[in-house]
């Protein structure tokens, strides 16, 4: 099994598994697999269709998440989340992926 463990402060925080193994785990847990949107290298997601990070607060509120709750689940401080929401900071790729996962914004998780 090709598992990658990602640690923070010396403690395991995430485990990354190959897609097929993830699907098998979901099936064993009796959960439905998430829909997969196929994309081709010729047609990356259009940035014109993606929400801007200036809309982050609205998206967070729409999901019913408090700033502290989203920040904790993404692994950043509430202060840093406020800086992203205000446009004072641009999140790096790892934070974009975490925000995308928590808020359901697939395009933010794409490589930049």
C-alpha cells in the first residue's frame, strides 16, 4: 500500500493514499464514492469561473462555518484566515487545497 504520511509539529496529521485504495476504503466503510470530474490537460479549469479568495468569507458563511472552525480544520490560525479573507495574503498551494476541500471549491485545489 503506497501511503504517504504528512506530519505537522512531529505528529502525523494526514495520510495520502492512491485513488484505488481510497475507493476501496470508502466501499468497505459503506460510503458512496465522490463524483470525479475528468479534466484534460488541454482544458484546465477556467479561472474566470472560480470564486476569488475575496469571496472566501461568503463561502465560509454559506457553509455555516465560524472563522475559527475553518481555520482549525485547514491548519492555519484564525488571524491568517482573516488576512486571506481580507485579501492581504494569498494562500500557498497547500492551504488552497485545504480550503478547497473544506469549502467544496474544486478549482482552488488545482496546481497554479
